[in-house]
C-alpha cells in the first residue's frame, strides 16, 4: 500500500509539470501562428499580394475568380507602368469619386481577407490593361475599327473574341503622370472610356497604381505568367517615328 501511495503521489506531482509544458507548447504554437500571419500580411502589403478577379472585364486573359499575384515592387525603384502592362490600381478619384463608407471593423476584416486573396477586392480597386502612358495620344477608331496610339493602329489580339475595340469613339492625350487603361473584354468593362466626363477624364494617376499583375496563381490549372501585350509595347513614343499625332 505504501508503494502504491508513493506512485500515486508521484503521478499527482507530475500533473502540474505536464500541464505547464502543454500550456507552454500551446503558447509557442499560438505565437508562431501570429508571427507567421503578421509576416504574411507584411509580405502581401509590401511585396506580393493575391488579387481576386471580381468580374468578366478582363476576359479572356483573366476570368472571374482567378487569383492574380500582384508585384508591388515592380514600379517602386524608378520604373513606371508601360503600355501593355496589367495593373491593379486604386480608382478613388478617377473611377470612383468617393470611397464608399464601411463599418471600420468590417472594413478591416474584409481588407485582411482581400489581402490574402480570400475575398473580392475593395470596391475602389480595379485591374485593367495600360493602353496609353503620359504624353500618348490614344484614339478610336481608325478606318479598320482599331485603337491607335501615337498614330499607330494596335492589333489587339488579347481582346475577347467578337468584341470591338470600342463602341465609344474617343480622342485623348494622356497627361504626364497618368495612364489610360482599358479592359480586354471591352463590352463588359467599365474603364477609362466610361469616365471621360468625370473629374480626371478617365485618367488613372500613376501614384494610384498598387502593382503589376505578373502571374495567375489560382486555380492551379490556370497557373501562368502574364506577359505584357507586345503590340502595345512596340508603339513608338509620342512624337517619335511613326507617331503621326504626337
């Protein structure tokens, strides 16, 4: 009986020690999880962020529900958006005159989910293709129904099959420090053309660009690198050779 009592006492005395170790392990796992989440959010905020495609405006290049990976350092060291790039930008003041009001807590939670690609982006965030940069003259349409940039017609093979380059005629000069952007699915895209009469004339300030969409990361079956449109990259600079409207 004395031996059993000793065993029982040892068992009881070891319980607090085991509980202490268990609590310590749980705390370590919790701290590691929090640290990992913070690092992931910081990485998403400063380097690379998933962006969920909310509409059909960029078909066939991007489909509704795709998650693209947005390179946030692409334009951070002196580089600027170029014609043909797919850019994600904050449309406040250009596409959306005022950001919609939202409950602060709900906004914080939605922002965190959107930063991880788990929710649709904010109503003020958009993804479009850069068609004109500062100094460019962009017009539509020529005799062949094409968009012209600096007097050069652009063969937009990335457009949604059957779409016209634009049903809305326009003739604009892009101010320095701004972009003229359009969706690839022109009939389903509200882009610079739809804001010609708004403050800013449909132009997106370069400093409102969040980053460049470089890859489709999800679904895995659509994983691919997103190449800039070569037809737009080959357009001469405004006032250069071939730029008849400089």
